[in-house]
């Protein structure tokens, strides 16, 4: 046995379409480095394009809503149908995250995207799909459920192919996939209408494009290094977290994942609560920006559109910088970078709130700053969840934070923010967002000491 082949190589326990890929015969020593390098790039591209593909078919309904209003549907009915995506997504990221932890990331990621894309194609080609709010709610709920099959297998690939100390940087680059995919939704919808001339094409054209992304992801992604005859990433990079043991290479049962590693992990609960407050700010600012800027700050529709676009794209450099800071400056610790970013978000939210109407550029700078800053913590909380549990429980751990993010944060941002602004004005809404910033910092701070212990830094 050499340093690479000293780890246990357990055979995965299940069979079927999603069964984890069996371990292959170990490669000869001289082939390990070149094959590892090539496959790390390949699987990374696979999860990047795969997750970008997921975002192509996440939010198409919002773009079709104006057409459905012309068909006679009300905003509140369509809002109800749209909530099906968030509700199902939050539940599925957690529950399907657990299934993903016991599944082959290659098939799981591709099949989820295939199903989500087919749902969008169906919504575009079958008139019955948009014939009632109930049917639309059911289909959007289904789409949200399939969407929940995207993040967890990407997390599984990340923890099996990239070691703890490089994960912040690599995850931050991967995380840009969702800005890239989300940013392409608008242009693809415009192209769809130009090519096909119907509003229904805004559903089926992105669906067809996403099918191509699913095929590419299937070609590129590989489940684990061991399934390709390679040693574990910990051995290859000589980067072992404090509690690592060879037993962590064994696939786990659902019960083991939930009860031995997730539900009893206090730090994970702190992060889940922190994520609910981070998502409250993410969606509280994003979803209400057009209304706030037009109502309270006198922006035109066009000016609002640009500000909204800039918010999303400012997230790309902000996320990359955040991941780099976490890996290089804080040696793999996530809490300090998250806290620094959330303190700056708090300042930017205060400026965005208190700046008197008429100073458009100050509002724009504040909003772009929030966009630049908020996606760093969004990404790092996911990374921290992956870091805190054994590799085979990664999807469930990140799924728990997603459950809180979507059911606690995103839904609350939509429903409670509207209620508060109706009753107490924008001051009430912003007081809630400022409180959310403070609480996200507090819950992240609770993880400060344990994270250091976990990373062998104390
Ligand atoms: O909100 P989600 O689950 O789509 O995740 C978005 C980003 O990928 C967070 O890392």
C-alpha cells in the first residue's frame, strides 16, 4: 500500500438507476496525477454547466406571467401558483438531498434536469398546462421538486473531488453557474419569441436548451474518484479535516445520515437559521427592488430594470472574492468571511433605506453593493454545511440550510414583507431586513469556535 491507497474502499450498498458508482480497480501510481487533474476539470465543468442548466428552467414562469395576465389571470392567483416552486424547492433540496447522498451524482443530476426541462416543455406545448391555477400550481410544484435535485449532487461532486482547503475557491467559481444560467433566461425567452412567435415558447424553448445541458452534464460528471480508480481527495491532496477517518468513505443509510450526522449537529442548525435570515435579505431586497425603487425612489421602469440586472451580475465578482478570502485569508474558515460580508450588507441596506429620494446613483450603488455582497454568504453557508458533515451526508446537510432558506427566508420575504410594507410602510420592511442581517451575523458567530476546531486550526 502506498500513501494513496491506504484508505478503505467500501463497495456502495444499493442497486438501481441512482445507485452510487461502484469502486473501480485502483489505477497504477504513475497514472493517478494526470487522471485526477483531467477528471477534476471535467467533473467541475459538468456540475457548472449542469447547474447553469437547472437555472435555465427555474424561473420561466415569471417571464410568462404578463402573458397569463392578458389571458385573464390575476396577479395574486399567479403569485400563488409561483409559490409552488419555492415551497417544493425548499422541501426537495432537503429530502432529495438525502436521496442524492445515497445516489450516483452523474445520473441524479442529469435525470433531475431532464425532468425539470420536460416539465417546462410540457407547460409550453400542452394547452391544459396553463388552463387553471391549480394545474399550474401542481406543475410548478413538480418543477420545484425536480429543481431540488440540482444542488445536492453538485455538492456531492464537490466534496468528493475537491478538498476542504480549496473548496471555498472552487465552490465560489461553481456558484457563478447560477448567475450565468439565471442571466441567460431573459435572452433565451427573447430568442424564443423571435424564433417561434408565441408566448408558450418561453416555456418550451429554454426546456429544450436545458435538455442539451442535461446530456452534457451526463457526459462530463463522474460520481466519486474511487469509481474512476483514484484515491480519495483527502489522500491525493493530503488535506484531512479533524474528524476524518477511512470509515467516511462508506455509503450511509438515510437513517444514519439524518440521525447520526445531521439532526444532532448543533452547528448545522445555527447555519440553517443563519441561512434563513440571509435568504430573507437576498429575496427581500431582490423581489421588492422594482416596487421599492419605483414607489419610494421615483425610478422609471427602465432604470429599475437596469438596477435589477446589475444586482444579479455584481454577485459574480463578490462571490469569487468571498471564496478566495475564505480559503486564502482565513485558511478554510467560512464564518469570518460570512460575517464580514453580512456587516457590509447591513451598511448597504441602511444606505439603500435612508438615502432620500432623488439621489438615483446612491440607490444604484447601494443596490449593486448588496448584490456584490449577498451571494458570498449564500455560497459560503452551503460550503460550511458541506464541511461540517462526512462526505456521504453532504447533500442532506446543505439541504437543511436550503429548507430554512426557502421555507423560512424566501417565502417569508414574499409574504411577510408585503404584509409589513402594507401596514407599516417601507420603514417597517427595512427594519425587518436590518434585523435579519443582525440575526444572520449572530447565528454565524455561534459557529466561530467549533469551525476552528473542526478544521484543526486550534
Ligand atoms: O438558492 P439555490 O439553492 O439555488 O442556491 C443558489 C446558489 O447556488 C447557492 O450556493
